[in-house]
C-alpha cells in the first residue's frame, strides 16, 4: 500500500501538504463520481431530448477526465498518493448519489445540475483553502475546475429553462 508521504522539494511545509493532499483527494473522488454519473446518464437517458442529452453527457464525461487527472497529478506532486479506488471515492464523495433507475431526461438533468452546483461550491471554497496554505498552483487547479463546472452547469440548466 502506498499511503506514505513522499519526499519532495516543493517548498510547502509537510503539515500543509498533508492537508492539501486530503482536500485534493476528496475533490478528485467527487469528480470521478461525477464522471461515472455522467456516463450512467449518457447510457440511460430517455425522453424528447434524448439525442442532445446523450451526446452532451458523453462530452461532459470526456471533458471531466483531464480535470480528474490534474487533481491526481497535483496530489502526487505534493508527495501524496492519489486515492482513486472505488471504495475511497464512494466513502468521500461530496455528491448526491445517482438514483438507481433514473432515466427521465428532465430528472436526469436536474440531478446532474444539482451535483455540478455542489461540486462548484466545493471547488470555490477550496480556492480559498489553497490560498491559506500559500499554494497558488493548487488554487489555480481549483479556479480552472470552477470555470469548467460553472460553464457546464449553465449547459445543463439551459435544458431546464423555458
């Protein structure tokens, strides 16, 4: 098992790196959960907007992967271990669980929009946390994540507006 803090010459104190690694791992797990929920929605959505939503969910999942990778790579750069196993993700996700059998287009979009909003707020709060630790690189990852989440929340919410 590889949970030890690894040596690095990054000039952040060990205590701060440990806190940042934990924060990043929670976000990485939540983003992985979001990715899986998007794939589930892609496979199972039904309704009048099927074609558009089927494609949108797949594109959002695909665009989520680099975000997840950035988070994991920052964890390892700080000397940590990226915790991407299913058990850890399930235990630590910040998101509302994807209901079994959810397939009605409007309900799927509402569920995903809710989770994009939750994760956007989580990421916004972590910008400030990274800054408190003097870690502008981690803060920058969270700024990019907020842009990604807010933009795609807008895409989802547009499907719900009249």
